[in-house]
């Protein structure tokens, strides 16, 4: 009968009247009867699910806002430029080339000059006494005598060092969008290598006394920047055969010098413990892993500095 009412029991335990043929608002009738009780199940969403639809639009708006700021920004241009030159591959190859070619070349030259290259490496890595001893034990060499084996080794490492210089030249050509000159620029690689050795010797002669004076810890970073920023500036202009104006290269040189100084500061806190730990695990040869990391970091400094300067100059030239 249409007028018959049943009794429903909610989850809270309260009796609620339900029409025999009707539905209950806020719940679902599972059984109806003209005489008896009707069980009603109230479907309710958990509190966490009720709040989720409100939070999703806020997250989407924040993501859209961040994406809007990133698109067309200086950061996006910087990342796109790094992708264009295969940053990761170039850094690894350049760092490995420095380790297997430039380092042995400097060791041979130091042996002929009766000098110690391990002191210079320890100085640039900011190593403490214990880590310096490990590197010294790894790179200890007696004064070299010229023979067939030594001459052959010198030729091979010199050729490898020229390959590293050529790799650096090609990186700069990609960054500054210049065509590769091929063998026409070979003499530039030889000159650059000689100047690099002179700069390394000059920094060693200047850096040691500066570290011993009062407040040398901060002054040495200024000296490092004053030496290497002009060198990188000249390197880019010389390896590019003067095809890029000095003024356009200046931001890249400043950034590269600043990153190189930053690497020196970072090295003081990182490489000593790393070299000591690796030597415990792998023996003295474990110091090579720390030196390799340092050379890879140098490659990253060179590329990041060059790319950062180019992106900055492009953005500045495109301003209205």
C-alpha cells in the first residue's frame, strides 16, 4: 500500500522511516517490505577523497604557472643549448681525454725538468697532507732520461693532448656556431698547448707564495680568477681563429673563470676525503678516480661557462 511506512536502520543505529515504495535521500535501500524493517546503506565519501578534487586544480595551476615562467626564459635557453651540444657526452670525453693525455704529458715534462707535478695537482685539488701523500706516492717519478721508450711515450701523449685541444676547439665552434676549420688550425693547437703549459707554471709560481701570506685563502681565489679568466678569453678567441669578436667572448670568459674558482673552493671540501676513501678501498690507484672526477668537473666548467656566456649575449641582443 502507498501509505505503508517501514522502518530503516542507518549505520549510526538510528531508526529512520522509509516509504515502502520510495527511496531514501542520502542512502540506498537494499530491501523493501510492507511489513518489516528496511536496511539502508548511506554511501559517504571519506574526508580525504572529498578534499582531493579541490587540491588538484591548485597543483595544476602551480605547475602551469611554473611552466609558463620556464618557457622562453633564460634557463630554458641555457638547457636547450646544452642539449644541442650533447653536454653529458662532451664533458665525459673531455675529462677522460685530460686524464689519459694531458696528465701524462705534464708528468713527462715535469720529469725532464726534475720537477714534481703531484704538488701542483694537490695544490689545485685543495688536498690535505694525507691526501697529498697518496697523490705523491701515485705520481712519484725519477728524473727522466731520453731514450726510445721515453721518446715514443712523449709522442703518443703529445698526440693525445693535441686531440684534447682539437676536441675543445670543436666544442667552442659548436657553442659559438662556427664551422670547423679542420687541419688548417693545427698550428693553433700546438701554440695553445705551449701557452697552457706556461700558464700552469705561472700559476704555480704565483699561487704558492699567495697561499702562505695572511688571508691567502681568499686572495688565492682572486689570483686564480685573474689568471684563468684572461686565459680562457684568449683560448676561445685563438681557437676560433678570431671569427668571434672579443666583446662577445667576454661573458663566457668571465663565467668560465668564476666557475673555475668555484670548483677550487668545492675541491677543498670534497677531494681529500674522497681520495682517502678510494685509496682504502682500491689501494693507491684509487686516487685516480678522484683525479678523473676533477678533470670531468673541469670539462663541465669549460662548457658551462662558454654556453652561459653565449645564452646571455643572445638574450641581451634580442632585447628591444
